[in-house]
C-alpha cells in the first residue's frame, strides 16, 4: 500500500491535529512572464474514447438536467448527465412537478418538505430505458448517474439501454464500504465487469481518491458538491476545502499513474464552482474537468426555470441542501457556456473566460495550465 | 504535579504570548477511506451507571428545561437537567413568568431588566424537593444543576430528594477557589463525600479540567457556554475557542486515566453548539457528550415558547447574555433530537445527523469517532 | 542606545517585511486553574502621587468631557481630562454649540464641515484658567490636555492655573520631532522643567514609547485613539494593532525600569476600547490604565447628549474621524463605570466587569492581572 | 537570466504550492520614533524629464479622463492620461454617450450591454491627433494610452501628434507574448525605436516586471487595475495581491538598477487604490507613483458625472467590470487631490493626506518613505 503523505497539520489542541485546507476562493491565479493569443488556446478534454470541447461534466441535478438539457450540454461541447433516480425516471412527464417546485421556490418559504414528498414517487425502470434512448438518439455522448446504494438495482437497466458513460455518484463514496448486510456493492468487482467507462465519487482526500482510482474508474469526482445551496456543513459538520482536495487528488492521480505505469484517471472537481473564475481555479489546482450544476440554472433551457437544488436536498430523513429561489434566465445554454458574455459577473461565457485566463497566463492546453502560478490571499 | 503542556504560542508583542485557539466552526470533519451503513452505527453514551442512547446533556436553562422537558429529553435518549436555582424553584407555577418573558422577548426590546427582576424572587427548598420528585417519578435519569456559590446551601435538599446525578455548574469554575471568606466550597472534599456522581464545570483549559477531574467528578463540562445569545466576550473579555478547549480537555482525560490507572472522566462540551454539524465537530474534537440549550428551544414543548436565554443573562449586577426573540416551533422534541428532518438547516434530527456523519466517515461508535480526520479552513 | 527587539516579521514581498500585529478583539482572556471572590479584588491604580479606584483616564474629547463630567469621572474613581483647546476654552458657554452638533449628528448627514467651522473660534487663555479653577475647586484630581503643537503657547496658562496633571496629547507624538522651524517643542527639556507629572502620547511602537519614557513623563499613551468613529486608517493608511502596541509598550516599560533602576512609567492604552471586555483585554495585554472616550458618551451627563467625535475629527484640512449619531443615555456616569448593569452589552458597569474578570481568572490586583492567560482566535 | 527569488510558499495540497500574497488593506503604516513638520515634506515625483508635484498617473478610463480633466490633472500636479481607444477618439462629441451611460448607471440596472454597444463605434485616427493636440496646447505634460493589441495600428498617429509620454497598457501584459500570428508587437524592439518615454503594464509578478523593465520602459504599471468595480476575480480567477506585487516589483527595480548599473525604472501601482490611506500604503510598499481612476470620479469635472467603469468593462465578449452608479461630486479636482478635505472619508485631499502621513512617520520625500515601518493585521 502506498504510504499516505500528510502535511500542514495544525495542532488544534494538545495532541489533536487538523489538516490545513484551502477553498477555491482562497486561491487565485497569478499571471506570470508569458502571454498568448486566446485563439491559440485549446480547452479540449478527453476521457476514455470520448472527446469534449470543454472540460464540463454536468451535475445530475433535476434542477438543471432534463434529457433535453443533457443533449444541449453535449451539443455545446460538454458531457450532460441525467439522474437515473431523479424526476425524469419517477414521472412520465415531470412538467407539473417542476412547476410546483419552481412556484414554491419563488415564494420564499422552504421547499424541503415538498421536495421530499415529490421524490417519494418510485423510480420506474422503463422510464430509465426511455430516457437513455432519448439521449442516445441525439448523437451526443450519453451519461446517467446512479447512486451507490441503488447501483445493483438499476445498473443492468441503464447499461442495457446502451449508455456511453456511467456515473456512480453519492455525496461521500469510498471504495471500502463496510457493512453488516450482504447485498452491498463491491465497486471494484462491479467496475471490472463493465464495458463502459465509469466516473465515480465524491471523494475528499488523497487516499479515498487513490482507492477509487484502483477500482478501475475512468474518472473520480472530487469534492462533496457543496455549493451555495448546500447545508452539509451545518447538518453533518463535513466540509471539504476544495482547492486542497483537488491538489491531493492530483497527487493521487500522479501516484496511480506511476504505480500502473501509465493509467491516467481523470479528476473531476465538484463543489462551489459557480463562476468562470472558479472553473479556472479548479483546473489550475489540478482538476481535469469540473462538474457544474448551479451555474447551469441561469440557462434559458434549465428545466426548473432558474431554481436550484442538489439531489441530496430531497433526502427523506436528512436533507442537506435547500431549494434556491429562481434566478432570471441569463442566456441560452450555448451562450452561458461559450459566450459572448453580456454581463460581467462570471456567469456567462464560462469556458470562453477559461480560454482567456489560459491565454493571459501563457498556456496552450489544460494539462499545461495545471501548472499555472497560484496565490493565496488578497 | 503533571507538567502542563503548552503549545502553539503566538508572540502578540514583545515577550507577551497568547495561545492560538480554534473554534468549532473553524474545524470540520473530512470523510476518509472507509464508509459504513448508518444502521450499523451507535451513538450510545454511558456515564457512571447511566446509559443514554444519545450523548446529550441538556443545558439547565429555564428557557428550555421544565420538569416536563427534562423528562422528555430523558425519554428521547438524553439526560435532562433542571436548574435548582431557576424559575421552577422560585415560583410555584412559573407559567405567568414565562408568558411575560416570551412577550418581552418577542417585542424586540431588551428583556434584561425584566429578567433580573423576575429572578429576584427567592429559591424555595420545598420546590426543589417537589421538582426532583417529579423527575424521579417519571422513571428517567434525574439530574439537577446547582451553582458552586449555592452548593452548600442547596445540595442537601437536592440529594435527599433522591436525584440520580448532580450538576455543579457555573460559567467559570475551578478546583482552586481562593477566598478570604470561611464558608467557601471545597469541591474535592464535597464530591468525595457524595454517593451520586457529579458533573462539574465549566472549565476552559487543560489544567483546570485536570484539577476538576481530580475532585472525583464523573464528568467535566468544558467551555463557558458561550452561544449566540452570550455576551461574555463583550462584557468580560473572556473567550474560549471550543475546539481547542475540548481537545485540551481530552488530553487531560487521557493523562488522568493514566495517572489513576483507569478512571475515565467524561468531557462534556458546552458552547456555541447549535446545529447537528456542531455536535459532530464537538465529538470529533474529543468530547464524550454535548451540553445543548439553544437548539432545544425550537422544540414544540420548550417552556419559553422558542425564546432563549442562558442562566447568566439574569445576573443582578453583570448580566452576560441577552434574551433571544422566540423562534417558531420546528417539531416535537423527539423529532428535533432523532428526526426525521423536514428542514435542511441542521436544527432537527440532531443525533440522526450525527449517526450519518459517523457512518459516512466509517466509525461505529463515539469513542472511535473521536479519531476522525479534521480539517481547518475552507 | 537600547537595541530594538523586532519579531514576527512577515515578508509581504521580496525583501519587504511587515510586523504581524494583533488588535484587542483578536486577543481574549482564558480562565485558568484558580478563581477568586470578586470582593477580594482591587482595581485601584496610582500614577505619581495620585491614586484612583479604577484605571480610567478620560479621553479629552468635547463629546464627553465638560468641566462637570471631568469632575464626575474623578468622583467615580477615575481621572477626568479636559481639552484646553476644545469647545470649553473657545466658547464662554458652549451649550448652543453642543446643541447644533447634536442636532446635526442626529440628522444622519455628515457634520464634518460644521465641526470644522465651530472649532475655528480661537482658544481664550482666560477660559483655560477658569476651567482649570473649576476642576480644582471640586477637589478631584485635575488634568487638562494640550496638543504638542500648542504646548509652548498654552502650557504656562495651564500650569499657573494649578492643574494636577498635564496631558500632552496628539494623534501621533514622538520624542524626536524634526523641524526646520526654530520654535518647536523639545519634550525632554520641557518636562524636565515641570513640577507636575506629565502624561504624553500617542505612541505606537516600542522605540517611540521608550523615548517618550525617557523624556521624564509619568505616563505614555499608547495607540492613536482609533475608535469606531475614526477614519485614520482610510485617510492616512496608519493603523496600530493595539494588543501588540500595548505589549510592546509594556516591554519598553520593563526595559526602562531596568535602565533607570526603578522608574516605572505607566502605559495608558487608547484605541477601540468600547466595552468592558476590551478594557479587560487592554489591561491583560500589559496596560496600566485605559483612556476611554466613546464609552462615556452613553452616560446621562455626556455634554453632547450621546453624540461622539474625537478631537481630530475637527481638523481644518484633514479631518480623520466622523461625528457619530447620538446614542440614548444608558445610565448616570457613576453607573456606567461602576454598575450595576441593566443591559448585557458590556457598556455599563465597565469596571465592575473588570473586577469580575480578574476574580474569575484568579487575580487580586491589576499588576498581577497583566500576566493572565491569553488566547488568539475563536 | 536572473534567478527568480520565490518565498512564502504554502502547500495547498500535496506538492501543489501557492505564494502567500497580501493586499494593500492588509498592510498598514506604523508611526515610529520620529515625526516631522508637514511643511517640510515633499511629494514630488519625476519620471524621465518630467517632474510632478504629486505621484499621480491618472487611469485612462473614459469615466474620469476627458481632454479637459487630463489637463486639470496636469495643472494640479499629476499626469493626466487620455485613452487613445476610448470614447474621445470614437466620437467627435461624446457628450450624448456620457449622458446615456450616466443615466443607465444611475438607473440601478446593468449597463454592460450598453457599454459594449457604445464602444463598438470605431476609433478614428484624426480624433486621436486632435485630442493629443488639445493636451499639448494646454502646456501640461501630455500622455495617452494605447493597448498592446493596437499599438502597431495607432502608435504612429499618437507619436506624430507629439505626445510627451506613451502609456501601453492592457490588463495583463508580458514582454514575452507568444503567438502563431505574424503581426504581433515586439515590445522591446518597439520601445527601443521610440524617442518618447514609455510606461507599460500591467504586470503582476517579479519576473514579468523585470522583463518589462528590460524592454527599455521608463515605468512599469504593477497590478491588474482590480478596483471595487472590477470582476476579474469572478470572471477569470485572476487576483493580484497588490502589496505583494508592489514589493516584488520594487525588488525587480532594485535588481534591474544593479544589472544596468543605474537605470531606475519607476513602479506605478494600479489596483484598489481608492483612498488617501491606500495611496500611502502603495507608496510605502515600494511604488514610485499610483495610477488612480475611481477616486477621480468624485471630482466635479469628471466627464461621467460620478459614474465609474474601467476600460475592460466594455469588452465585447468578456467584460470584466461593471458600471458603478454615480456618486455625488465631492469637490473640484484640485481639491480632491490637494485639499482641504471637508469630509473625513479619505477621498478628498488625497495627496495632502499623503504628506501628513510622511510627516507623522518622519520622512521627507517619497524615496525615503518607501522604507517606512509596516504592520500586517489589526
């Protein structure tokens, strides 16, 4: 077993230590001695056989991902991901459900109870099949998310429907799930048997990331998805400083590459990445791609009309996120992602801004850009 | 005498040093390589012969503790504590007093003068006897709090009423109270003579905690109870970074265990612990249990109808806390403690959330969970 | 010349260093192993032959110091200080001036121009004489403040009027004022010739404080008086982290005591000391007394009716403070200083709170209390 | 090649480091042992043959710079700079354009789209010639700004119009622009051929500054101009802690002075310098002069009537700043710069305040003042 490097420990009290971690917004990019034309820059990303113009994995939140928007993300150069356990597989036509949620979110009162109620409707496997078909028919790379808890239950349906990429995602996932029950998922065995590449997560530290890489996954999601609507910190006391988690995961990627003699597993950052500046920071810290949810809600096509919630906000016993009130549509999804921006708030032209940051710091591609100078403070 | 370990000193000016301390909200829990089923987790806690399903000691504030709510806490798995010097032993029926305080608190103006006035009513020993009897008759573990100043005066009454556990609590308590007066309490002699286990505090550092452990106490309260309604910082300049205080107290517990060859004195954290996330953090830093007051006020049964004040807010010459305006009732006490949560704010399902945090970080019981990985920052 | 100890330097950029300093509110007091009865504690302070029940030097701001309130401060146990260059020596009866300022301050618009205009009225030496006489006649220790710039001009008048203590105070004062003009004040020569003890300041670092001690002053004011109404930071870029400045000054006091074989020069802290907690912190960091202005404005007797400004707010070309809107009277001055408190905001019973902090941390007198445990953070 | 000194690195994650940087408002000036008369202080600054009473380079933003205000800045002792690619060279008479922008800015809604539209009007070379002539005719030192991208296109026109100083300024500029296109500007060759001194920037680190100094520039602008209306942080993830950048640039100046045996290239700080306090801090950190935009908008003569935007806010695809709502005129430009102040907010008498800070810390001229004591914190 690889020894775990541990550093920057703070002694919070006698003989009790805590790691010092950094959030993305504590870290910034500093231009240094070289600049470059923005037209000479590439933001392309490739995982397994699938190539993308922009390093975007969509968050499988129903607030932003419908079959239509998953396709639109693909057409705009990213990877759309539909939730196999969300509204689109619970309801034949979720239009009314979205309308109710949007209205409740706009009213200013808590929508948690409503969310819990609407997600009590069971998932239907025939709807999973139909949704995957819709994605495939569009010609874009198709991906759906299932939870670790229900992987055994739904994976066969998803796979036989012919999905291109499988995303096994929970808030906190490990390769070593200890249980007294017999039917628990063994990730390593499960992934080894699959023909399609798997993205798995979220993980929060070097060791878990390394172990998840060893399951055979093509990509590991790093971070617990804590965005501005998340309350996981208040509810569970869990917080993952994302800049540190990404850098640690990049170290795991490097070590795994060495231990396997060349297997490169992608690090996909997932957390409070809500502006183009945060995207640039996440990649600068070492991520290969970013998982975005909240920033997509201002796309005109967003199915919840600008409201936002993360999947975990619907948990029946312990919701860990709120339903955010709708924001006005800013632009079509294509423009949100690729510009031009008509506001200066870092929420449109998300990947055009990335290209400019790369150009102004002198980098040609994303792999090189992971070495850009960083600064803490200011 | 055990040498006092001192670390992480900052030189604030020439030759003047200050310890660097950390608050609970600066410290967070990081998931690491293992996860576990939530159903395989136990949050049980035992002090002396008394066993509890959840590691909760109620704060003896009149705002949340009546005989009825002390019993309800016991029935929900925790330890209720009634104040032997509060409204229930000053007034035969404090209903009107509560109504006045609730109304004043809701009005938005300061209720300090009213509080001072209402607490001028003397404590009656027969009411102490009656209240303890009510607790005992319910069948739950009974506990009452007395102040160090009035221990000589009220202890006999409390003990002869047959209480199970005695809580001797002031904001700041030491085992070495220096006085020019003759009638001062010697904690060590007092506790040695008792048959019932004693919880004593608050203490703020390694040495005081160790000395209080040496009095024979079964538990030491760590922290000065500074919650969001506390003004002890502004009034006295006293502030206790709770994460550090807990970790230091855990070190004292370890050293005392070693010096006695096996006596384990419990560390009970008391401060700004107002969400399930904070509960998880306090235990992760090394506490065996938490003392909660403010979070109980949103229980439907809370006697002050959602208003909150700490005992010290009623001090006749130097109040050190305000009366907080009422919050709406969130749920019955049982649900506040054990869920399910219908909001995502970390204020219901307090101990269900703890169990989930333990599961998602791979721990089975509270003692193991004290070793969970921590992070500073983010 | 004593070598200047320099520590805790931060390299802000290549080869450019800054001292790391701490403000009072970053530092707190931690109770430790001993407690004491509050009645066994003394807050007495003595400078030269003058003894005070509380370690209070009033700020010579017209907002809080009239002849009457200077006397009231003396009667309550502190040292009142009247400004020899303020409204009471510019106007025979400043009642109208106060009324105008109070009204303007209450209106919510800036009163800077009005303040500048009202302070254009020249100072009259006969009014200085009359005001000092009024102070002396009361029987309390009398003190007036003059500025370094006008010491030559007004000192003779002040001294012949028979003041007990002279306060030479500007925002920033040094013992080494370099000038191309002939008439500049040489502090050392001036003080050597005097019969009355002198308090001089403000100073901000070890070396200036040491040099001012060497002028023969009985006390040095440390800090530049930056309270919540001060804008010296925005206007001049000057900021003095007060905890560090006090601790450094205490080091200078110790070194000067050693170099003179026993001359103890008092350190009087002046800055954002607006609560009893801040008073306790300032003394804990090493001050012998505190200079208070803003906290006195809530006394019923305050001449500006609750408005607050520092002298420097009236500067004709570069005002460095605003006129703060009036606050309601909280209590008579005696109660503001010595209690009891009827609010829990740290703004009444200022010195009763200090006594309690001393008691709860086990100290009997102020000199001992300068060694109390401190904590940074939380 | 000069080795690059690197210090104060923080390991944000395993093997990934970030430089620790400081913003201007984290750093303050501490008075030390000497004071001086304000009349004995000089704020004079000289670059190449041009001498100025105050170390001010105006920001070439249309919000504050018209030909008239550029001249007024010169008459008040500073260096006015007109944008050769701004409204005054796009429109014959931009009065209507200013009126529209001011109205839109006052309305509270975003003016970004309007700004983009108004800046689509092409630049006319005959207007450049006319504007430069207007500056020259006034007798003040004339300066215009061109962007690096359009230097080839407009420089000949600007130079033949007889400008005294050329400012080549983009948000981020390097001496090593890598391009696949043939027509890119080689700064070093371009500047070597010129007769007029050039100021170039912005740069953000030691190495880029050093390289820009080697192009033969007379001054280098340090910082990316990020003021309170800038959104470069959110849009691009780029942030330059200005105190650190200035100190690093001062180190580059020193090293370049040594490597050339005496060529002194001026460091001009550009960022969130919005008060006289910030001006003093920037110079204290090592700058020779400051570039000010936002603070000039409250001058009565400001062409946008108090609204503020930076040039980059008009970018057609990626705007990185907003249009700030108008502020009321505070005083004529001369008074904004040289006083007296009638408010205490650090926004008038900008350079009179600087002189006072220099006097109160004992320095006679700006070069000496670069050594003043600094403090971090408080």
